[in-house]
């Protein structure tokens, strides 16, 4: 259920995201580039339906998207992955799940949730870093409870521990990532990782 990007641009952008000297403005540009590649990969199998249009010369039967798409970032870092979906899918709906990680316990607490209707739509949960998997599992639980059945998780960097946690709790959920890193350290941060994504994205 794990899909890892193999595009050379993804490797290039990821290397510069990891660089501790990369400034927030450049970090945001690189995150957007990776987000576009992940958006394309995570929607590759969207169902389509036939639709006939009139070209300037004759009628033509083509294909259009059959169902709606919902992007749900986990606040706040997940906001960095929303714009690519807005750029590519003008009719996408956006929901929000607020989870905050306790840096001492590494356990997330829920503080906000605002979701559009999810039934019958592809729902993509967006969270740049999949570390322990605790936040992702909690968000996926909330989305299931809200009616999501066609559900996927989109991240930039994943740790094996987080992948295992998601697969154990939600074995049918596809995981899309730019890279699978080595491991978590004692503080539950991904190694080699790229630090705190939200802090680096927003310069805080």
C-alpha cells in the first residue's frame, strides 16, 4: 500500500528540503513542487466517465472525472500540500483537521475539525511528515467516522514505524510519499528527515 515517488525532480527537491540552510521561501517552493508530483501520483487512478463535447469540427466522446475530490490537511504543516490540489483540481473541496503533537509524549491532541461531505469521494489526508503514525491514524479515524470510504494518505517524508502504524490501523489506505527514510530517533523525529516541516515552512 506504499507508493514512493521515483521522479528525479522529487529527489532533487527533497535534497534541498533537507538542507538546513534552505530559507523558508525556497522551502515553500520546493514543497509545492513535491506536492504537485504527489498530487498527480495520488490521483492517477481516479475514476472517469464518458462525456460528449463539440469540438470546432465535430462531436467528440471524451472522459471527465467521475467523482469529487476532497483534500484534508492536518493543521498546520499539512497546509503546505493543499495548493497543488487547488491548482490541478479546481473543484476540489478542502476540509481541515487540527492535531497538535506533544513534543514530550509524541501523542497528538485534536483541537479542530471542519469537513465537507466525504461519502462517495476520494479523500486525501495531507500531512508532510509520517513519523510515529499517531497523528495520521487519528486523522484517518476521524475521516472514516465522517463517512470517507475511498481514503489515501499523502506525505513527503515517511518513517518505517509510521508506515507500519498506518498499515496496522488502516490496511486498505494507500500511502503516497516522496521518500521512505531510515528510522525514528529517541525523540520520535525522522532520520535523516528534514526537521520540523511546519517550522521550516513558515519560518517559526
